[in-house]
C-alpha cells in the first residue's frame, strides 16, 4: 500500500494562511531524504477559513481552477496526484463544480479527482462526468458515525477508494505508553468493546478502530489525523492488525444504531 498524505488548502489556523499545511507537506517531503516517489499527496479545494474557526464554501469553477493551480505550486508538483472537491457548494450546480474537475484533468493540472462530503446521487453524477478520472470519495465515517454506509457501498461497487475522515471519532485518546494501558472510553463513546479488544491484543483502541474500518471493505482507506509521531506509527500498525471474526462480532454488537 503506497503512503497517502491527505491535506487541503484550507487546513490552516489564521485568516490569510491559505495553503499553510500544503507548504508544510512539501517541505517535509523535500527534507525527508528518502524515496518519496511512491507517496501520493492528496489535497482539496472548495473551502476556506474565516480566521475565527469558521468555514466558507466556494466551489465555483473559477475558484476551483485557481485553487488547484495554487495548490500545485505550493506542493511543488507539475500535477496534483489526487485533487478532491472539499464540499458541494449549495450556490453552485453540482455538475458545474464537477465539470471544473473534468477541466483540470483534461488540462493536466491534476492526475486524478475525488469528491468529499457527498451523497450517493452526487457520486453517481460525478462518476458519469469524470469516468475513470474519479478515484475516491471522502466522507465522515467511524465506529460512532456510520451515516455514509450507502456511500461506502456505492464506492465499492464503482471501484472507488473510500477515505473516511474523522475515522477515530468517538474513540478516546489513549496513552500509547502509559503504565496502566489503554485509557477509559470517552463519555461520548460509552461502548467498551474497542477497549477490551485493544487490551487483549496489547494495542491501542485507535488501532482497533482503524483495523475495524479496514475490515469493513477493501475500498476503505482511513485518513486519521495525528499530532505526534507515535500516533502516526500506531495508526500505521492497523494495517498489520487482522481482527478475528469473534472480535469483529463483538465490536459490531456494541455499535450504535
């Protein structure tokens, strides 16, 4: 499995810092020193930050084209490996926003396209417009939030990667090296099955949650965030964690309706 780095031009804190995280990603890859030829950098366009924690949406074709070109410059690439429409814009017809992705593909600004925060109807329409150029869907999906189950199954049928954002939603932050092992579950996520399985396996609840996601479908590629190197390493370990049928059954039995 090739390494995937997921970012967006709107991943920044203060107003006027558009593309800050893209610049950090580009700098990190440049300074890495090893082979980065197989690293897929995915970025997104169509959203903005107000500087006070708020978000804006602009998925007009003109904005998306300018945003993609600016993202490519910040990432230091001739063509973006995967460019994703961050969110449908209620003020813009969906086919026009997706049409901008088609134009970016045809112009060679991006190599592949993805869509995010979408419905099954929007996936189908984007697939008709983009054809093989559409390769991914990124929606919120986790053990606690599974509203996008229909979108996951449609992505699987269409041969698209499904990239759950906030895949650890509801799982408490547990110490990876604490003396007492995994922490208690977050009150917002009262089920203890993930923690029981984690304790039995000697891994973190987060790693169990990611392994559960990977077991949901071969289309699933979780995109967990991390603020510490240890968290990155722990998340990567989920690829090697194969949950047994009885463990999956226990986890499934404790999920919310």
